[in-house]
């Protein structure tokens, strides 16, 4: 048990009814999980308001309630704590409840539109190969050194973050690498955490269904760097014009990386092939199995971060050359018929453009580039025509299909994608609503040496339609169809 007064440390309190000198068992923001002597934090969500479940939580045994508005009807023996923002309060409560585990780790957060998962995963791989105990909080999975947990969000809720960080403390993890999404920052999920470093990748068109404007989206990312302590480092991609914006008000030590601009960590692409990249990194040459200019940026960020965290330069270069690609990020296979299939998470216009341009840079132009792509339902609709334009302009054939339609009608999403196709590119496109059939068709169309890109879902092993998730893995499916065609 813990004392309520102790876990309220650093929480901005407006009013208290009852005593804070009480012992509590656990902390929850879901009333269904409440047991005797627990604390219930009433969070205002997009569709559900936790304040509507205060009575339910008390009936289940909650002895303390954290809320933004104290109820008119009070219950005896229940402590009510009114705060300005319950999401922010939860972050500090969770950190205090678990003993502020981030202070016992060297925690690095990575934010930006594209590249977050690749960078944190490769940093995890690199530091494991260097012999350290390492933690990972990513879109794909959560790792407590060698123990894997399933990931449900890019940035988990505050309680989950601190729970996993505490597990890392318990097994002696020294370094932890964490994706920091704009949603996570905006919803205060990372408040109360002690970061040793922050990395900014880029900002492109995404999440405008959640953030009203691009400026708001950018400023939310910036706020992460605004709150870094002076003991931390801020490593930003200076080729992105927003890199300088990220560093404007940060107290952290400032470092830059780039391919096109003078920077503390500067990379130059010497060779770019399907087998990998040859880079000149500052004054050293490096071969990596990773592919494409976007991965040149990722490798440069990893190199800079590892050096800033104290690893020797020669050791970092050696370790980077042994790193494997991340699941669903430019993951490729070559069939017996010499058809190359690439699966990538590219679900934003910029990410799709980067992947297609990378493929076009490497290929000889004697082969077809067949792209299978869709857009997620219940997400930013304004990017759909842009995705259609990019796919049709940079591919020789395009099959528009379903991604995760969620509650939307798949045919409507595809029609909105098609509005971005320019007249001269219409003949390159077709629409197949069923994603499995679309992938099969791409495999049937492909001839020896052709390239198939399946974009949008990457590592995801499911497809979500009308609230139901079914097993669906792009990589497994394309591998299966290409194998069938070999018979």
C-alpha cells in the first residue's frame, strides 16, 4: 500500500474534500478495474468521460477520486481531489506510485512523423549487441530487456509506461528507447518522466484528424523538447525546416544531424542498393543492411544518439553494420521467379513518397513497380488524394485497396484516394476493395524482376473492419501468393 499524500507529489491540486493521509492499494482510470482501497482517476476522453463513472468506482471500492470537478453528491469515507487536468495528474500519480522509475534509467524519447519505430528498435538492437540490458517502448512491441509484451499504442498510457519502466528497474535495465507520439504528448502521457535525450526525425502531413492544424501538430511535438531538462540532449534532423523550431526553447544540449546540411552528424550516401547502403558518416565509411535515403537519416540519428550516450565511435560503427531491418519497415523478399516484394508501414504521403523514390532510385526502370495501397478509416481524410497522387505518379501500376477501414465504407475511402490521380495516370490504376485479393492480383501481374510494394500496414498482423479485427499480415500473404505462383 502507498499513502495518497505521497503519490500526489507534484500534482497541481485545486481542492480537496476528505483526507489525503490514507493508504491506497492501486491506481486506475478504468472503473472496471477498481478494487477495494483503490484510487480512481476520472479522465475526459474523446468518447467517454470518466466523471460519469465516479459512483461506479466508489461502489466497487475506490476510497479516493481524482477529478476535474468534485461531484455535487459526496460519499462518506471517500477523498475527492480536484485538479486542473486529470490526464496530467495521472502522469505524476503513476510516476510517484511506481517510484519514479524513469529516474533510474537512461531514457531517450523519439518523436516525429516518420522513423520513430525504426530508430528506437535499432537503438534497442545496438545497445543489446553492446552488452547492455535495454528496454523498448514502440508501436510494434514492448521489451523489458529480453521479455516481450504486446504493444497497443505508439505511446502507452501513463500507468502502463511507468509499470513497464518499473519492470525494467527490477531487472537492471540501464537504457530505454521510447516512441513519443503527438497524441501521447498532447494527452500528457509522458509528463512526469525524466528523459536523458530526445530525437526529432521530421514532421509531415499526418494526424490532422486529431490536431486541428499543421501548426498545432508541430507545436505539440515541440513541447516535448521544451520540457527536456538541461542535463538532456536534443538531437534533431536539421534537413527538416522544423528541426530548428524544435530547439527554440529547449534547455537541453543541442545537436543536429542531416544529409543535405552542415550538422554535428552528417551522412552522405555513397551507394544505395537493395542489399543496403554505403554511407560516409562524418569522416568514416559505413555499410548497413538498411535501405533507402530515409534509412540513411535513421542510421545517422542512431549513430549520433549512441555517441551522445557514451558509446565509442568505432564500436558504434561496427554495431550499426550488423543491425537488421525492423518488421514491416522496407521488409522485402525475392521469390524464385525473381519478383521482389516489399512491405512497408508507409501510411503518410511523405513516407509513401520516400519509399517509392527509394525504389525508383535503385531499380533499372526495365521492370514494373506495382504498388498496393489504401488509407485507414476514421483518420485524416485530407491525405487520401495526396496518397493517390503520389502512388500513381511514382509507380507503373497501382492497386487501390482497403487498409483498416474501421467504421468507414471502404469503397468511399478508395474513391477519395482516386480524386488525387492526375488524368495521365488513370490508366495505371485499378481498385480492388478486398486487400487479400489486391495483393494476389499484384502477384499475378508481376513478371520476373518486377517489384511489388505493399504499403500502409507494415508490421500490423490484423485488419480492422466495422470494429472487428481479423488476422491479416501483408508479409505472410504476399509470400504465400508468390510461392503459389511458382508451382
